[in-house]
C-alpha cells in the first residue's frame, strides 16, 4: 500500500498508470500563517541594537546587553520562524531564518561569561582572531543566500548585500583591531536592520485583507 500523506499527486498522462515517471508532486496547501514578519522583525531588532552598540552610541563599548535579545528574539523566535517556513514549502526562508536564529544564539553564548568561551583564550588578540573567523564564516553563509535570492526580489537582494558587507567590516575590525572598521560594520548593520524592518512590514501588510498601505519589495516576475 503506497499512501502519500504529505504531498498531492497529479497524473500528467491523464489516466492512472504504472509509469511513475509521469507523476508530479506538489506540497499540500498550508494553513500556517506567514512566519516571515516574525523572523524579519526578530532579526532586524536584534541587529539594530547590536549595530548601535558597535557604533558606540552614547559611549557604549560592551555589547553584552544584547545577550537577552540575541537568545530569545533574534535567536529563538527567528529559529522557530524558520521551522514554520519549511512545512509551508519555503526552503529559502526556512534555511535563512533557522540559520540566523542559530547565529544569534551562538553569538549570545560567546558573550555569556558562564560559557567560559572568552576565558578559554590566553590573550585578547587570539580571541579577536577567533571571533573574526566566526564572522567571516557567516559572511560566506550570507553570500550563498544572496546568490539564491538573486531571482526572488530586490528587497532580499539589498538586505543580504548589506548584511554581507556588515560581516566583512566586523570581521576585518576583529582581525585588525581597528575600532573605526568595526564602527563601519555597525553602520552597515543599522542599514541592514532598517531594510529587514521594511521587508517584514511589507510581508505583514500583505497578509492583511484591509491593509492601510502596501509596500513594494520588487518581486521579479516569473517567465
């Protein structure tokens, strides 16, 4: 007995036959609400806070106040949003939100004194080099997602391009020890957060039947 529970099967040859090469599969329609606004707002708000810290706004030089946001908003909430995207058939959204949710939780863990991660390094220079490698790895992940987004919409292209630039400047700041370079990363991060807020609001309004306004994100037309 071959029961298919998670897909709908349609025959392209117009009759029931034994040739499975002519069978096309499509995901079942989902009644799950769009989790993208949750993921985008969680990402944007946490990124915005950390970016202001990186800019040394109001004389702030230590980023540890972002730990709570990174764990529960940018981390857990965004991770859950990614898990909701997969059953909706959105591989890109699921991969992006889950990945960045994991990024924020791992970054927060580094900043928690009880984790012992910072204390494990004998010198400050070695820790900053390790953190630079951590950040440049996330630049690579972001760049790969940017490639996948090139035929989706301009909103995601701009978002991931700015985020890639942010990671490059932050990593360079860690490697060089130049505070100005890290501050530049904070500036690009703040712009990234604003773009993410815009896309999240666009998706949130698109889900409303009587939205007061619609915000375009430059979706590409399918051929």
